C-alpha cells in the first residue's frame, strides 16, 4: 500500500479472534487493495455473476475483496466456512445471514470498505471526504429544513465536515431501516455537529430514543457513521474497532 488508510484506533485483528457481546458494535475496516484472488475465491455463484458485470479491473478487485472480506468476517463469528454462508434479502433488498446470525451492514468508498456487526439492527455509511462543487445544491435538495439551517451557518472546511457528518448519518439510518432510496431524506433530522444523534423522526414508526448514531470514521480522509437500533429498552453500545488481517 502506498498510504496508510486506516486510523491506528482500528486494531489489527483476524476473523474469529473476537467475540461479539450483546451490547457491542464491531466495526471492521477493510482496505480494498492488494491481491483479490484469495478472497475472491469465496464468492457465491450469484456474487460471481455480479462480478462479471463490472467492466473495470479496479472495480472488480474491490468487489472481490469487499464481498470476500464480509464472508470471512462473518465466518469468524459463526464458526462456519466463509464460502458456505448464505444470505437472504429483506423486503427492499437489505441482506441478512440466512438462519441465525449477527446483523451486519457494509459500505465502501475509494480504497476502503467498512463492515459493521451487532446483535441488533444497524446500518453503516462510509464516504471519502472530497471537495464537492455541488455540496450546497445537494444539501438544499436532500437535507431537512432543520439540517439545512444549521449547515448554512457554517463555511469552508467546517461546512464540508458538517455536510459529510450529516450525509453519512442519514444514509446509515435509512440503511438500518432497509428503506434504501425509497425513503425521503428530509423526513427525519440528524445532528450535524460532533455529537451524533437522531433528533426527530416524522415517518410515524420510529422514535429518536430507540436509536444511537455513532461516528466510526476509519481515517482522516473518510467520514463514517453507524445507526444502531437500541430499542425501547435502550443501551449504550460499546464500540470496538478492527482492521481486517488475514492469517
């Protein structure tokens, strides 16, 4: 690797070397670089069909590493063969482990992927921080009035950081719900400052106190957030961070 992608707070760990407690959130950083053959060999026939549809070699390598790494990480928790793990999709396509297994969610951006694991429903989003000429236009179109009001008070790097905080927190929440692009981004509010939290829900189903938003950024060039459904008897999750190491 020609650069250090992952913050030292993410401890190198091999799949199967850690145990997931009921109150824990495990976040795995996965560099999408290097040789993909070992992890690519774990893919299912369905995953290979998706792989074949990718035109660019770099996209293919990242797909192989990302999906193979997810299988390897899950196998460590399940005590099963990584290639034998089966997935099922929820009503809107969100993947789950077939049978009994931990909840998981994934995201990737640039040369890095991230896998979040817990025993409750969750979503994760990762974005590589970069300058966006259309930042203001995107925020006006997709953020709630409350979020836009707070963002509009900022400028320069402070506005850029707040934008990525807001975006990743919102994406993590809708991914946790399994709604995808079907859910408007402006019917709930998240905080855009350094204290991640869900401020309001206007979908008639959820309550802010049932959720915890957490910043899990894996490096200075990235922003990442996890939305964790702690439920009606909420708990404060213990976050453990790992960087995937293959033995």
